[in-house]
């Protein structure tokens, strides 16, 4: 597997972060609407890529959407309805950590939807996404591809690491017994939804660091942003009221400085 040093990775990530900040400024200035969809196998690294994308961004103008199991009410709604309510307004970026494509994957494989519901989705998704794009939304879809060996390694790491055990759900364990069905479901999904107007972009995710850099670089290449000139910021003189008296320090609830002894 290809490797990249931590030093090089962090240097390149910093460059991309600067570009992400400029891109977000352009999106806000021009009132653009961006949706980024991340799909892929369990443990493929979706969360890690999303985290690196949003790290330098202004949180007022982006959202990450990771929906749970639909409620009983949501199950009776138009399928796309629970997703549409999270779509961006002007100047916003919305990232879906799994999306309406749940119907083409987990719902199909696990039997959570009927054949009629599944085929309605497969045949309507292209038109649905055309409507989004024709309305001015920039829609970008990523599929993270991870090898069987790497996925196995990551699952075992999550089981051993108490900080990552929460990432292993009963659904993840069940999906292992239906690996081939998921593979076939993904192939059919691509057949119907990998179109010229709304293509799937596949990321080789075996190396997490390289996948993050490659994804962010590609994402930036799809947005026709330009650098927005920022006004020079000058700090005004601080007004100091000589009559102000600070309250005694011991009148406030200061937290214990437990780790101060570790400083040099």
C-alpha cells in the first residue's frame, strides 16, 4: 500500500485547508448551494474525510447531515422528504454522511423496503437529482472504495480500541454476512445513478491520508471558485474605563488547573 509521511501529509492538508477557506468565502459571496454526498462500505473512512473538509470552515455556513433510522411518521412520507429539509440555502454547503442512497444499499439488502419502493427509487433518483442540479444546486457524489483486507483490519482495530467501539453497530456486523449482496446492490445503484449530469466519483480509500488529500483536491477542482478579496482588518483602539474594577478572582468558579503541572 502506498504511504505518505505525517510531515508531508500535514503540509499538503494545510494547503488544501487554505483553499477550502477561499472556496467557502466564494460560496458565501456568490450565494451558491452545494451538496456533497458520501457513501461507501462500513469503515471506508467517510467520517475521516468529512472531518478534514470541515475542519477549517466557518460552521455558520456548512452542515453535516447524518440521519438515523426514520421515525414512524417519516416512513409514511415521500421518501426524499426527510433529506430535502436539510438542503442548503444560498451560501451554504451541506455534507451528507450517507444519504437518500440508503434505499439502494442497506434498505435493499436488509429488506427494509419493498421491491416496489426500491425500484421506484432507482427509477426516480435520476430525475430527482436533475431537479436539484437544474435548480442551481451543485451536487457532488463520492463513493469510498476499500479492499476486503483493509476493511477487516479496520474492523478489528475498532473492536480493540475503546474510543472506536461505538463505530461498530449491530448493522455493521450483520452487513458482513451479506457482503456479496451489498456488492451487487452497489453495482446496480451505479448502473442507474452514475450519469453524466450526476456522476459518482470513486475514491480509493485503502490509505486514509491519501484518500483525504485526493478527495479534498478533487472536491475543490469541481467548484469554480475564485479568491474573494478580503478587506483589511484594523483593530480599533481598546476603550479602557478607568472607573471599571474587576471582581475579585475568588468570587468566580474557576475550573481546577489539573494539567498545569505538566507545563515547563
